[in-house]
C-alpha cells in the first residue's frame, strides 16, 4: 500500500505560470535575431522548428528552435543563441487560481516545493503574487548548476522537505524532465496538458506515462483533492 502524500513538488514554468506571453516574446526575439543574421523566418518555419524541438525532447525549447532555423549550422546557431540569451526576461503571468491551489495544498497538510532555480527577479515576482509564503522549499540553490531532471535536484528538495519520494506528488507539463524523473523515483506524477510541451509531447515508452493527466488548471485542483486520500 502506497503512503499518503506528504508533499507536492511543482515545475514552476508552464505549471503555475502561463507562458503564452513569454512564448510570443521569444518568437519575436528569435525572428529579429535570425533576420539580422540573414535567415528568412516564416510563421511556417517557426512552427516546424517548435515541433522539431518538442519531438526531439530538447532540454531548451527556444535554443533548439534557433538550431533548427539555422539549418543546424553550429557557428550560426551559437551566434544566434548567444544573442537570444541577452533578451530581457518577461514578466511572469501566473495561472488564475494559483494562490488558492497552494492554500488548498497547505490545508491538506502537504509541504510544497518548487523544482527550479529562481532568479532574484522571479523570487520578487513570486513574493508580490503572495506565492512565496506558501512554498516550503523555494527552489533549487542558485549557485548549483542543477536543473530537472538531475537527480541532485530531487535529493536537495526531498532532503529539505524531509520526505521520501513515494510520499510526494510531482506536477509539470513535460514528460521528459518531470514525469519520467518522477516515475523513476516512484512518485505520484501529474501531467498538465497545457503549453507547448504539455499539449504536444507524446510518451516514448511506458516510463513516460504519468499517473494522472489533466487538461486545465482547474482540473488539476480536482485531481489533487482525490489524491489526498
């Protein structure tokens, strides 16, 4: 018999946040950068490059898009990726109901964690949105170069939560870096079918199959209620 959940872990980006505006800004920046580099970029080529990145399970969507648009030319891709990394970060748009969902998790007696390294700007935006007080482990150490699905990320978070993997729920929009890693650790996994990865990624094998799939953020709340036991 599986233990009752004691904690819930979130991949922040695309799960608690709506990346639509940020995605639009990224496409606009890439279009400008590629055009300056002498590459014609159409709406069709952008969509094809996005699908290429998703299908390839690329760790970084936009850098993979640039690589594809650069026709896999290493020098051109490196030049354009370097320029893209200078793009100022967009303001975070939180999904409606995030604070209410996190409060429910605390009412259930669950500890909460974010599975990402957070910039100072992101921390400030989370604080202004009244989210930080509801998070027990507020991201990965900024000095450590670890990200999902690195097992050291889980070691850090679980150690600080004082929980075993089987006592945790892991929520995200990506099969490759969230669901698969959670399944490997025998966590309860939930895939949110929203955003570019959530809507487009398809499982490669049984280990990519989430314990639960939800199509909306509201549905996520209902699913969590059933999992509390």
